[in-house]
C-alpha cells in the first residue's frame, strides 16, 4: 500500500478527473437541445480520463463501500462541487481499511497517468523577498532550490 501522502495525491488526482467528467456530463445534459449544440463544452483530456475512471471507481466503491459511502458517491455525481471533499474522505477511509482497495487506486492512477510523485515547479521571488508565481495545492516536506540575489548566486563570497 502507498504511504498516506502518495495515497492522498492519488485520490486527489482520481477525484479531480472524475469531477471534470461529472461537470462536463452535467453541462452536456443541460445543452443537449439541438439549437444549443454550439454551447456544449469541449471534451478535454481530464474529461476523457474521468470518463474512463468513473465506472471503475463507481464499481470499486460499490464493492468495498458501506451504503453511506455509496450514497456519497451518488451525491458527488449529482453535485461534484459540494461533494468533492466528502468523496475524497470516503476513498481515503476505504483505502486505509482495505489494502486491496488502496492497490486498486494505485493501479487506476497509473493507468490514468496521474502523477503520484516527483513534484516540480518554479517560484519567483521579487525584490522585497515576496514569493509569487503559479501555485496549486499545498506542498509539504523539505524543499530545496537554487536562487540568486541581486544577480549573484547563493554562494558565499
């Protein structure tokens, strides 16, 4: 079974893809009338991945989950924004209780090409030492990097 941090990354990725599909599906259903076909949202990569994951995750939760956990999945499909975090909790609890389910989630993440480690990114530091730039989520753990101040490298003179 994966460590808790990796499992969290796996679950976030799986639920994120599933949510993209659920939102797309709901929007497509609303705009299914012929006169509004141009308003139908485009089907991007996350939606395609979510479409493939949805039946597999649903089946896994039905096999391993209690009725209350299965209800959370149904509620998520109806309102993914509201039930995204509860679904993550359900998947986490199921994975903690059942190593076979945790392994199944890992396999799904690999098949869906969801990144589970080796986070990379860049950070910009302005003149007043403020860090700015694109961010996503919260990073935990030891972080290291190379930096320069006033055009000089971080080596001592």
